[in-house]
C-alpha cells in the first residue's frame, strides 16, 4: 500500500529533480534513495539472486578478468596502491567503473524491493 507524503524542498533542489529525474518519476526516485536507509535489506539473499543470473555473472567475470589483466600489464608499478592511483587517472576506466557500480547497486536495490 502506498501513502502520500508532502515534503518541502529548496527551490533549486526541486528544479533539479524536475529537470533531471522528470516530474512523473520524482516519487520513485526519492523512494529508491530512502528505502535502504529505513528498511532493512537482506543483502545476502539479494546477492544470491543476482548470482543466479547467468548473463550478469558472465558479464561480471569478463569485467573482472579484463580489470585484472589491465593491472597485471602495468608492471612498472610495484604496489597495488600505485596501480589504483594510476587507474583512477584514466577517465574512461573511472567512467566504466562508475557505471558498473551504479548498475550493481541499482540491481541490488531492485532485487531487495521485489
């Protein structure tokens, strides 16, 4: 069952929500953001459900293998911290990592709300 809630936001925040999220999706977006903070999540079962998705697992494995390969190719770095710092300077890698992380978090949130 859904309940209606009236909240007060700064005008700039509301305009940003309206422009970026869209008027018809603001409630869903706020619920998606708030839910993990107010409702306990069962991450173990969420990860178990995600692991059952063979396509997602294959995609994650391919990403992990490419990432490990990229790190191992950078033999000039003697420690992991230096390798990660260098990787963080690579904008395309950072964008890819951010997209992967956001998709994974979104998947976990979606799986726990079913």
